[in-house]
């Protein structure tokens, strides 16, 4: 479309261009090429393994985290087929989902009301909404829990500010 910094992938009104910007950064460092392009989903897949371990460790146990990590690392072919190709932010969406869940867990269940946690929750939720608008389903549930299921509203404004920044 001739725009130098697109918000969404070319020809679409959805799927934020995070993957394209990450690829551009890697092209600047390593030069353009197919291997460099494939590095983006590969790095996000590694981040997914780490995020799954971190979330499962917090929510359950070390043993459950190890099993969950192993299942993600040696995933079914369909999962790998969608996640290991540069095609529009699918693995990025899953990574951001787990990061939102990790920060929500800290903010809501562990009552970590530090500014950095609130901003991290908001920014990752906003980025998640930008990358894939299907994130709205879980962001709305988390927002409803934060607004209606708790009396402790400290730093909620910071989380909303982070959401606005992350999604814009």
C-alpha cells in the first residue's frame, strides 16, 4: 500500500505486523534472506517454551512445568507447521497470551501491585490485541476479573495505560 510503517500486514485489517517488524530488525543485523526470516518464528517458539514453563511452574508445579514444556517443545506437526513459518503472527499471539497470563497471575492472584507489573500486564495485553484481535476474548475476561472481582484497584490505571500504549 506504499506505507513505510504499516500497522497491519499488507492488504489486511487485522493481524498486527509485529512479526514483520521483528524480521526487519533481524534483516538489519544479519542481512535479508530466507534463513533470517525463519529466525523470527523460531525465536518466538523458544520464547513460547520458556513462557509455558514459567506459567505452568507458577500455576502448578515443577513436574507439571517440565511436562508442559516437553509437550510444547515436541509439539504435533500441525502446531509446528503453523508456528515455525513466518506467516502472520500465530506463534507471537500464543507467546503474548502466555505472557499476559503470567502478568495477570502476578497482578491478580499474587496481589503484586507494583507499577512495573501493572504496566507489563497492560502492554502485553495491548500488544496481544494488536497482533491478533482474538485476544479480546481473554483480555475481556481478565479485565472483568480485575474490575468486578477485587476490591484492590491499586495500579489498575497503570494497567489500562499500558493496554492503550501496547495496542496503539
